[in-house]
C-alpha cells in the first residue's frame, strides 16, 4: 500500500514541479528587461549654443550658474532626421559640473519627442575641450511617438569653445530604448 501512495505522490510532485517551472518561466519572460515591442535607437546630434547666460558666483572663483539653449540636427542610424532644441540649466566650475534640462526633437512628419535629461561635464584634459555624459527619460511625444516611454544615455564632445566667433558646437551621441503603446 505504501508503494502505491509514494507513486501517486511522485506524480503529484511532478505535476506541481511542472506548474512551478511554467510559473517561473512566465514571470521571467514577463519581467525581462527587453519587452516585446521595445525599440533601441542610436543617433547623433550636432548642435550649437543659440542662447546662454552665465552668472558668476561671488566668492567662488570660476563658478557660474546659468542656462543655455542649443539647437541642431539629429541624424538616426536609419537615416531619419529631426531638428533639436535643448534648454538646460548648469552649475559649473571652470567648465565642469552638472547640467539638467529638456530636449525636444521634431521629426519630418511633425511628430515630436520630449526628453528630460541630466548629466555632467567633465574637467577638460590639458589642451582639450570638455566632454560629458548623461542620461534621460522620455516625458512624452506627439504624432507617431504619442505615449512613448523609455530611457536614454548619451555622451557629449564639445567641438569648438564658446567665443565671440564660435557658437560652441558639440557632438552628442545617444542610445535610447523605448516602447510605444499598441494602436
């Protein structure tokens, strides 16, 4: 009699084991960092300063706070282009320090994406211009990007300094991962 009971229990254990295995696999698939419908895109932006105000901090040599606007053109790996407007505040010492703000991309069909970004400009190495890096999050979109959600990371390379004759050109390289709602 006990042998029959053990055999029955073995079948029950196998059934529960199969159930829990299926449950674990389902949870893993549903919570995987790469969800169905997720898109990853890379692009570069060449932009320049269009407005800037830097206010020196008394008693703190080299420290300034302020804001700037950059405008430029985004070129995606697939050839799509968009115009960019970026508005940020900053708190820097000798050109290095944190910045934060909002970027708007406007695509050829009129669709837009709005991103909130933050980053840091690194102190320039001897004889070189500053570099920086940061992250961002989509705040919304219109047209084909309505309902966009996702994040991005980026690097910044200043190509020319801000001077009387230069607009402080920069190259920004971005990678974003996002989802769009099903339509």
